[in-house]
């Protein structure tokens, strides 16, 4: 009986110790944003219950830029209170706002969903405690594949809001060029700030374009109230009112009432890759010995309902590689 009691006490103590092993996850966006929900589900699956995950959301897409520094202060206050074993930074804004402070500590940090070159935010040689996962939007590849789905297309519009992520994509993918040719397609890239302008571009697209590629549009603001519009409401409106087929580069934007499809990235893949790196570090590996990785190169995802709506048939080589939302 005494032996059993001692074993039980040992198990309880070990469990209590494991529960105290905290990882702080700093999200760039709001907690309900589908991208965040997706990568958090992967973090939970890989890291719990061995580690307790605490979350702080910076909400940088919906909040004005003037409030971002205060949100970073809030995240740092959580770091000081929790004293986590490791910090996970979700997307560019979290890395940009917090890496200067984390660089002054010995706490390891793992980033995910980074569209920019991480060197834009810190010097890896001088910050040995930070590594992570890159996100590389397959814009040019995805646009090139459109020729197989819409063989008669000649011009297309790539529509983005003016959020920081959109600015990074404009810089990193398109080198800030607003008109270019990809596989014989004439491509226009437009960044718009207002909901009114977005609506006008979507409804009038058929006058000049054969297809439309869109970003999340989470930072679009009403011209009168300056309130941000919920991203999925933007996507559903855009799909319902599009005058040409609409495509996307992230899986949460594809569906029967959303985009037709595309060569998309998954937040879950980003979260899984970040969790794998975190476990290596928590197992004793030094972050500086783990080179940043790219989680995936994209996968084809389509909505059958949207394909029917636009009378589109996937070519066999794409259909064989595709998954479907419905």
C-alpha cells in the first residue's frame, strides 16, 4: 500500500511539473482568424498535454497601426508573468514587434508564417535563440497553373488590402511591380485600403480581367467609420459578387461560398512544422543549430460548387493532385 501511495504521489508531482511547462504563443492576428485557428490546432495536437500553451493575440490586422506597440507591450507583460520555456511567434507582425526584446533574453523562440526574409527583422548571427518556419505564397506558380484551368484567360487581377502582410507579398513576390507577365498572362497587382474600393474592383473586374486572385482583405476599412470588416465576411461577399472566377492562395479562403480554389498553403502545416522545431529545442537542441524551414510548397484545393458555377473543368493532371472542400 505504501509503495502504491508513493507511486501515486510521484505521478501527481510529475503531472504538476509538466503542467507548469509553459509555451507562450503570440498571434499576429485575432484568435478567430481561420489561419490562426488552423496553426493553433496543429500546435495543440503536437505539444499538449506535455506543455501548457498560453496565447496572446496582437490583432494587428483589425487594430490601427498606432495601437500595435501597445499590443506588443501586452504580449511582453504576459511573457514576464508566465516565464515560458519557449515562445512561438505567429506571422510577421509578432516577429517584427517582439524579436528585439526576445533577442535580449535566453528564451528560445520559434516563428511561423513568415512571408518576409527574417533578416528584415533581426540578424540571425547576433540572435542565436530564434529560428522557425517560413511561409512562401506560391503566387507565381499558382497564377501559372491558371492557364491550365482557364486556357483562354489573358488578363487577371491580383487584389490585396494594405495590411503589412500584403505589403510584404507585394515586395517579396512581385518586387513592387504592379504590371507584369506570367506565363503569357497579363497580371495587374492592386493594393486597396477601403471596402468601397475593394467592392468596385470586384464587381467591375469582368470589364478588364478573366480571373481574380485575392488576399484575405482583413484590413479593409469602411470609408465612413474606418471600422475593419471581418475577413470571412469580405471573402463571402467577394465570392457572391465576383464577376469572374475567384482564386486564392490560402486553404481557408476556398469553399462553396468562397474562392473557387488554387495552389494553397495551410496554417496547419505551419503549426506542425513549428511544433517539431519547438520539440527539438525543448529536447536540448540549440536554436542556432536549426536552420529555418519552409513548411510546404502548396497543394491544390478546389470547391466543386464554384467549379460548376463558372463551368470550369480541371485538367486531369491537376484533378489528380487536388483535394476538394465539397
